């Protein structure tokens, strides 16, 4: 792309429809904030349909909304470097100790943010869905599949009904055999991937329950979830799954696990003793 996205929007402004001008006006006024919102959030802020945002992006010769956010972030790089708080970003001249301190600060901020975003009522609702389910499948795509695996590893020590599947085709197989009331614990930062929306359709058709761990309350999948556990920092488009986002999700896993155990501590303790006894045989 020759011109940056801001210059291109200004150049094409007179050719936009009235609805598209609403999007352009909002983005030009909230360039920094737009980098962190979902397509549904932007459509709501501008009072237009999600499809209008998609058409707006394609009119700018972009593949879609994520591509638009990438270009927006690229255009903002000089401004971010000029106006960011001194010492907030890791620089080439930092010592290893300075890098360690800045990473620690970022992680602490992510955990504090996750704590304030997470709803007590949603945690209680999610734990109840887990308790009532005949089986629980922990799922995620990309980096978030690691969190799903970690969630399964934690919950499986308290109950045999938890499982996880890494292969996308086998995920579809497992979801298509859910029983009514079975639960799916799904990790997705955006809540708007094709894999997740396809999974949502299968889960609904089977009468399953969806517990969604995501950053955006108005994401497409959130509308169909039975419980939405919000967490996650504002990721820049170039981060593609930051460690801070994964740490925030792991915090949610630990909070949900603790609430789940609180429902029936005796069963959880019995299972954990059994697991602990078996695992001691693997130690030298």
C-alpha cells in the first residue's frame, strides 16, 4: 500500500457512502482506540451494520477488518514512538534487568486488568455449567490452544469429565457428539474467528453450553455464549497473541477452577489424591 491508511481515507472520503463516512469520522477521531476494538464494537460505536464495516475495509483495498487494523497500527507507529511514556517500551539500549522489570510491569498490569474485567456472576454461572455438564471440552485455536491444554490439565485433576482436543478436525468430531447440557470452555481473544463461529453452530445444534473466555463482550460469539468471562489487555494488531493475553486467560482458568472446586471440595480432593498417588510413581 502506497499511502498510509489515514491519508487514503481522507483521499477517498468524498466517495464514501453516508454510513461509511461515519466509520471514517470515528476512526480519524479515535485512531488509537480503533486499533483495539472488535468489528462489532466499531459498528456499534458508529451506528452501522457489521457488513458496512467490512465493505468499508474492502473499498480501501484491504482484505478485511483485521487488515484494516494492521494498517492503522502501521500508520500510528511514528506517533506512538513520539508520545509513549518514557521508559514504558523496551528499547535497544535497555539492560537485561530493565527488560525484566518492564516485562514484570506489563504482566502485573494484565493481571490487574483481568481481575477488574472479570464478573463475579459470570464466574458463578460458568462454574455451575461445568458442575452440571456430563463432559467438558476445553478448546482454543493458535496460541489459545495452549491455554485450553493448561485448563484441561488443571481441571482433569479434579474430575474425569474434562478433555481437550488440539486437532481442528477432531474438535468438530467431538463437538458433533456432545450430549445436551455438555459444556465447552472456549478460549478466544477476539471471539470472532471462523473456527469459533463454526463451533458455536455445532454446539447450539447439539444443545451444549458455551463458556467463552474473550476480550470483547460484543464479539459475534459472545451473543451465543451461556457465560462470558472477559479478560485480556489491549493487544496491538502486530502482537498476534501476546503473552500478557495468555497470562490473563490463565488467571481466569485459576479463578474458575477454584470456584468449581468450591462446589464439591470432597470429590475434587479425592480425585487429586488419586492423581497425586499415581504421579509419585513417576518420580525417581
